[in-house]
């Protein structure tokens, strides 16, 4: 079957939220403190939350506009993104972009929302912290907006719910609401830990249990530098976007994978699916090999609850995204095969290859069956969404 006949599904497409999203959608009791999208720069994706501006910039602002291209975008992307920008990054613009790129289906993730929960709880860091009930309200407002946004074509635009781990009980409730009332297909979490509490901490077990019960994946997606710790962007590189972003995305999902696989989460919840998104995949053979070595070394007393090697949990339950130009994917395939790789255009971010993401992916050294699985079948298993052609052409067989 030629690639043109595949159903192409994007595991991690982004929206560009309006600057006043939270001011319009947050509950009345929090409107006075609602996060505000900043607009000082062109294509400004930062959020002002209480007294903090997130994402954080170092002494030399890594978000400084270069030749008028905007925040983190290349000058050569003007033509690709100009029309969507002129349309206010609307849902109609999103659908137009999918047609132009050749994408049938997608699950939507935030842009400004990647930073909107980037503070610890107030009891941990004082008055400037993020109260758990306020964090839950921020997440709820985003999800209400996203549901309205995707109403333009809910069969093609699927939602990943933002949940606030600051209050696990509220996160469970919001997960249930968005899945049952809105039909969302996943929840989204940032890799950075609230109050230094790792993801394998048993306080999070009710959230994992609810996602397993509902049959939806937990998807982790890095963003920029916030005030959550650890700082996967590495503060020593704070003055250069090129440097800290190189680390930020992969390190976040790597740390999450270690926590879930070696910390017992996937042992306790054997049907829970995990998405590790926008952080490459080529790290996995080395990292899982090293983690297995350490399990053999000290696991006999530090990980007595595990019945499998960490890499076996990873292979069984984790899905990882491959970048469209990640030629080192061949090493991942040698170790793990092609059953748990998914694909993303990363539209409309500056490091996307849009509108040539699909075309670029086709040039990777992959066989036809592997390509089909990555752009469709694996996505369908991760999100439990049937594959169906939505742009021109007949439904896929």
C-alpha cells in the first residue's frame, strides 16, 4: 500500500491558545488571578501566572525575536504559518493545516498550557505558589476551552485533558469529567514534578487507577523552563534556547520513563498506557539498557516489587514519539521494534517541519509496514481511536 493511502494520525499536534483563554473560561472566583497569555513579542507563548512569567528566560532572553520571526520560529516559516496566524490560530486554521500537511486525525496538546501549571503548591514554596484548588481551576478552564475549540470537527480533533497534579483527587475528577462528558482521549502532564514528588509516589496511584479504568493513556510532554523541579532545561544553559531545549524535551520524558518503569507504577497498573511525547526516541536503547543493569545490580533490595526488568515494562506499556527527521530511529527499532512508536508534526511550533513534516518522515530509512504502523496503527492503540480517513479518499482497510 503506498504511503498516500495510509491513514495519517498525529499523536501530538498543538493548539495556539488565545491570550485571554483563562480570563474568559476560568471559574468566577478565580478570574481576578487568571493566568494571562503574554503578547509583548510576536507569537508570544509565555504565560503570566501570579507574579511569575512562564516559560522562564535567563539573563539573556532566549526568546528574543530574531528578524521579526517571533518567539522561537525561523524566518523561513513565515509563509507556512502566516495564514494561520492571520486567522487567529483558529480551529478552522488547524483543520486547514491538517489538510495541507496530509494529516487525517490528531490529538491536541497545549502551547501556552504547557507552562500554565508550572508552579509548585503554595504550602511548599510560600505565598507565590500555586494553590491546589487554583491549579485545578486552571486545568478545568483549559479543558472547557479545548472542548469548544474541537467542536469544529470533533471526529478529527481529539482532546488530551490538562490535569493538575497539585491535587490528585481533583485530577481524578477532572480526568473522569473530560473523558465521560467530552470524550477526550488522554490526559496530559508535564514531566516536571510538583513539590519534588516523583511520579512513582503512591499518592498518584488514584490517578493512574482512574486512567486505567477509563482506558485512556497518560501522556507526558515537555515544554519550556518553569519553576517545577527538576529543571530539565538545565539552568547552566539558561541563556541559550539552542542549549537548554536540546536537553529539556528528552530529559523530561527519560526521567518519567525511569520513574514509571523502575518505580513500580507499571507493575501496579499493567494495563495503563503511557505516551512519552516530543522528546525523541533514540535515547531509549541506551537508557533502558543502563536501567536494566542497575536493576540487576541493586534491584534485589531496592525494587522488590518489580516482577519484570524495567525495559520489559517500557516495551509493554510505553509509546514514544519519533521526530520526523530522526534518522537514529533505526537503533531504536533494533532494540524495541516498531510496535510502540508514534508520529507527530508538532504543528504549529518553531521546531516543526510543517508543512513538510509528513514528507520528511517518509524519507526516514523505514520500511512501508513500519511507516504505516507509526503514522496510524500505533496511534490507534495508544489512544484507542479507530483509524478512519477524514481527508480526501476512501476509509482505510
